[in-house]
C-alpha cells in the first residue's frame, strides 16, 4: 500500500491509498479519482508524504485498484468503494433525503409540473418525479433546470 497526498483544483487536500503507484497512475488516467470534499475529478498529486498503513493485520480483496485503508469495510461492496467515495455518497444521500423532505413527489407529472412552474402557470416549488431521458432533454432545451437524483430513490407510489 502506498499513500499519496492528493489535491483537487479547488485546493482541497486529502489522502488516497493505492496498491501501487502504477494503480494510482491508472486511475488518474481514467479520471476515476475524486475529491471527497467537492467531488471534482480534477485531482492530482500534492507534494508527496510517503507513509505506511498503521494497520497491516488484515488483508482485503485485491481485485480493485483502490482499497480502503480507513473507515468501515463495506460488506456489500467487498471494500471496492474507496472510503472517501463512501463518505461522499453518504453525504449525498443525506443531502438528497433532506432536499426531498421539502420537495413534493409528482411522479409521472414531473415534466408537466416543471413546465407549469417554468411558464408561471404555477408557483415555483421543489418537486421531484419521473422523467425519461427524452423528457429531461426536452425540459433542458426549454431552459428548465433539473437535476438527476444521484442516489437510488424509491418513489412513494412504488414503495411497499
Ligand atoms: Zn475538492
């Protein structure tokens, strides 16, 4: 294991653990590195501080280039998701849940409702619902702002 001090183009510094410096280079090249603070993938090596992991007493699956050296092992993913990314995902999930609390689920009427608000037929409100790629594209073309939900979400009408 090797640790690199990484920094993103927004000036955040964080640690990345890699199996080897080649594993780092490979992920860097594929754009798979991500800043845990702001999520940008414009990440590079900060001036390096070599270190050895404090705990070397349990081995993890080696199928993935990135292995978790800190944080809870993920039983579901077999440790495939770097802890920084897990953190980011959890924050995202929490943020999304918070947002949705103040948002009205409109299901299949998402496109319709978005347009009504955009054209002033309805008061603007936070909504979430379903739109297929074509609808989403059409809304964007009309200048209507929308964003995909980033973590899996079960619509109330499909929850059991
Ligand atoms: Zn950042």
